[in-house]
C-alpha cells in the first residue's frame, strides 16, 4: 500500500513520533502544517507510523464518543500486547492512564474485498473474549490537551495492552452493564462506574473489520 503524506511537516511528525519516548514530544513546537486536517490524512499518517515501527500488528482498538457516533481506530503494536501477569514500569509512561476493556478474537480472516462485510458475517466470526487493561499514554507531553487528529495519528493514545485469559464468546454477557473491579494491593481503586459511550462494544466490530 502506498501512503501519500501531503506535506514535509506530516512526514517529519511521523518520524518524530516513531522515535519519541512517551511524554516527550512538545506539540507547541510543531508547525501548523504538521497537524492533519482530516481523518483520512490522520489515518495515512497513522499507517506511515505503523510502517516506521515495522508494521507488526497485535490487535486493534476501536471506539466512539457516542452511541451511533463516528468511530475511530488504531493498531496495537504486537510488542505492546502482553499476557496477564506481565509487569510494566510506570517510569516508562510519564503520561499515564488506565482503561478497562473487552477484547474479542475473531475466528476467521477477513480479506479485502470491494463490498463491505455485513454485521452478521462479523458477529458469526467472534470466537472468544477477554478482559483487558489498556495503558493509555501519549508521545505528546501536553496530553490530553492535544488536537484529536494528532491523538489519532499517535495510535489513539495507546501504550500497552494486558490481555486476560480467553473465555468462550457469550451473547448473554451484560455488555451494557458489566461487573468490573480494579484493585491495587487489595484496595479497590475504581473511581467511576463502568461506562462505554459507544454502548455495546460489539456494534463497532463490523466498522472496524471494514476499516482495516
């Protein structure tokens, strides 16, 4: 696939992100021409950044800010997808957040084709699910006060993903009201009730398959 970045500043930003440590890139130092003006350009820059990292994808993250609202997606670098029990050093994430997520594994490949895949095809392909903890971070030191398209280029603020044990996919799981706990040294540190602004996360899978 050939990616066309429209300005030298776009290419420079991709190079900077590819080599930046978490929380080190100063947005105020970017030229205005470096900021993508559309989602299409942000995805082109995201793809170029993925290529700069070796294009090894371990999964995808997808979300939306409202039920039925426009979705956004980003690849997860394989080296940052870890099994349950893996320990990460907080010092590597000076910009740091934690999100509790649900991961789905699909049991068949979806090859590119002219017509999009239907929801029934994607739903039938779900084979298993797992609880995950995503480390939310940013290469931009001013996060979260960063242009939304710049965040999209930066893999939508992804740092790492800890994936729990697979469980059989269940259509009866309470996706809209899951029971969640988060403890640290035996103390419950969950600050708010679980909520997904996009509603049932499975509703985003068909969009993601067709996007990818």
